[in-house]
C-alpha cells in the first residue's frame, strides 16, 4: 500500500494522527468507489474495501506485537507495548468512524439510504430493544454483555484464522456507528440545532462505544499474536507458551473492558442522553 511505504510503523505509533488520517482517507475512498462501481451493494462493499486497504498495516502491527512477546521478559513492559498498538488501532477506528459519520451527514438522503442500507437495518433492530430507562434496561445487562462477548470471540477467531481478519468486524462497527450518528444529527438539526444534535448523537454512542472498540482491538491483537506465532513455527516452544500466557491476559482484559462498557451502556448512557436531551 502507498501510505505504509511512505510512513514507518514506528512513526505512526508515536504520532497517531497519521493513522487517524489513514482510516479517514481509506474509508472515504472506499465509499466513493462503492458508490461508483457497486451502488446497490455499497453498504457492504465499502466495508470490504476499507478493511482490505488496511489489512497489510494491521498484519504488520500484529507481527511486531508478537516479537515484543519474545524480546521482553517483563510482563508490564509487554502490556505497555501492546497498549500503544491498541491506541494506534483505536485511532484507526476513529478515522473510519468520523469518515462514515460525515458522509452519512452530508450526502443526500436518497444516497445515504442506499449507502448505509444494511447498517440502518442493524440500527433499527438494536433500537427495538432500547428503553432509555436504566431501571428497566438493567435486565438486558446479561444479554448485552454476552452479545459483546460473541463479537469479541469473532474478533479473536478472525484474527487467529485470517491474521488481521478482525479488521472487517471493526470496520463494520465503525460504519454502523457512523451511520447512526450521521443520520441522527441530520434528523435532529432543526429541533436541537447543530452542536446540540451532534453532542446528543455522540453521547448515545461514544461512552460505551469507545470501551467496546478498545476491547475488540485487544481481543483481535491476542488472536493475531497467536496466529503469527504458529506461522513462525513457534508451536510447542518456550516462546509459544509465553505468547499463549500473554494472549490470555489480553483476552481477560478485553472481557473486563466489555463488562465495564455494558454497565456504562445500561446505567450511564441513558442518563447522559436525558441530561443533554
């Protein structure tokens, strides 16, 4: 890919604004190509194009993380290095998210209905379960948490089986979030005003969304590290068991983050929406 050849991975880790721009540009190009070439299937094709463009970068990042497991003996130092990469990938997600949001906001309604048709269908299904009342919504804690755990498991297995395959799931989540925020702000502009509508849309998605995306990236990193270790023929070696231990820690951290995200979604988000709305 052109951008990866121009910017070193170490530079991107130190300056996450580069990876943010990468996510923004790649997703924007994917949207344009999807509308021009595959308009009727654009809602899924743009996700594929976006993820496909980022695949080499994600795979290289995972390879580097596997090397940190071998080089460093201190577990805290290993986790510190992993956290830098997770933050880098979160900035990539935000690049996707902001791009999808802006396109959903500025494109004509007839185009957005086609471009985000599958995403809107998903959003409608999710909204059917939202009550907006924390006391009533609390009964959904278990179902929300286990639904998020299912997504985490998919991220782990996609990364394990396809190296950087979890980027498809994460790009899809960015497109759903962007479609939701963009459409919400567009429909509420007259009633609430620009800044109020944007703030209300972000509050409905971001408090728990940030934690969820971070957890999914942590899980994807764990699955990818194991995959790269097997590819490198480390299976059964001392280094491999060290990698398995480190990946298990990452999966545990991801599950804990998802539990916190569930509590935020159930008890914090509805109250913030009520305050701002």
